[in-house]
């Protein structure tokens, strides 16, 4: 009996914490899946649920990527850093940033197709998912540029996603507003379609258009990408993590593990290092 009150309090605190977490989760932007092609060792990978992989389970709030050395864990973590750098400094500078060594070193050796990222994103549990596709290639002068960018969202009572931004080599269209506007694959249109021509093909269209008031949906998606917190793990970075999470619920955290020596009892076992992604992405590699 003496312990009944504290135990009950503890239970209530846990319940409250769980509900608070659930509430936060429902209102939190989240990447449910990602597809990457021709980025370093990642020739063609899909994680979680994507537009063309609807039966797969969406990524959880904590994802651990485990694998033997050289299978692309750090490259996967860096893909998020690369996208963040593309937003900030454009694709050409992003290829050179953070010791990436330029486009030729970045693209999968022998790949004939561009680097491709596809993010499957949901703003909250009540909103319909958005797919963002980004292709980066070399232009005729041999400089990296944004070859193609596309945003799609599935529309209520309408099975297929509609494209609400499409840019090829800096030219294309976008739909204004925050409603169901978009273009179907068969060319039919709802909402206000605006022709777009970008002056800089090395900057992302979502950055240019997301800065304009009339493209609400693009702006929201851009703000989600900007809210990522990226950190390459170090003991000092670990100390700052609490503050980082307070700043933003969306994190990408990367760390370098200490590689343990092989266990002499099990020589056949290979060392595996770990990547984890949380809230919705944090990773240690
Ligand atoms: N452009 C490229 N095309 C193909 N492979 C590449 C390219 N750039 C790097 N690699 C390969 O990617 C591998 C490194 O991948 P990465 O560092 O992501 O692995 P990892 O899983 O993090 O390994 P570790 O556990 O040792 O940290 C190396 O084998 C390297 O040769
Ligand atoms: Mg690594």
C-alpha cells in the first residue's frame, strides 16, 4: 500500500508521456520511404514505403541500418546531407562539399543514368503523402545540374497522385495554392497551373518556388527539408543532441562507430557497423 501512490503516479506519467509522444508523432512531418539510385555504392536501393512500393511498410521513427563494412551505411547517411547541401548551396557546390570530391566521384562508377533521389513524405498522419523526385546529372559543359524535379501528391477520392511541380532542365510548371491542384498522367488538370522557367539550373526548383507565397505546398515541403538536423557524430555532438532535438523533431544524426576487433571464437563472423535513423531519422554509421 505504501508504494501504491508512487507506482500509480509512475504509471500515469508513462501514460501521459506515451500520449504526448503519439500526439507529436501524428503532427510530425516524416519520411516514410526513400529510393536512391546511382549515389556512390548505392546503385539502386529502396527503404520503406514509396510511390511505387505501396505495399511496403513505412519507415518507423527509429531505423537501424546494419551491415558489413563498405555496404553503404555512411553513403546512405550522406545522401541526406547531400540533399540538405543541395538546398543550401545548389547541386554543383553540394557535389564538392564535405569531401565528396565532385560529381564524377559521387555517381556510382559505370552508371549511365543520373543520380536519383525519391523521398516519400507525409506531413502528418492526416495528410496525403507527397513524393519528391530529384535527378542530378552533368550538363553539356560537364557541370552538375538539376536534370529533373517532380512533386506529386495523391488526391482525395482520386486514386493516383497528381503532379503539382514538374521541372525538366529548369523549365516546366507548378500549381499554386494548397489544395488538390495538379496534373494527371493523362494531362488533365485541376487548379491553377503556372508555367515556370528557372534562371539557374544548378539550384533546386523547390528552393526558388518554395520562397514564393503562392506555392504553399512547395513551401511546406521545403520547410520540412530545412528542418533536418544533420550532425556527424562526435562525443561533443552527442552532448548537443538534446538541444538539437528540442530545436527540431526531424533529425539526421550520423556517427562513426569504433570497429570492434574480430571475435577469435567466431572467426567466420564479419564485423558489422550500425546506422540508426530516428525522429524520423537519426543515424549512426
Ligand atoms: N562512386 C562510387 N561508385 C561505387 N562505389 C563507390 C563509390 N564511391 C565509393 N564507393 C564504395 O563505397 C564503399 C564505402 O561505402 P560506405 O562508406 O558507405 O560503407 P559503410 O557501410 O559505411 O562502411 P563502414 O562500416 O566501414 O563504415 C567503398 O567500398 C567504396 O569503394
Ligand atoms: Mg561507414
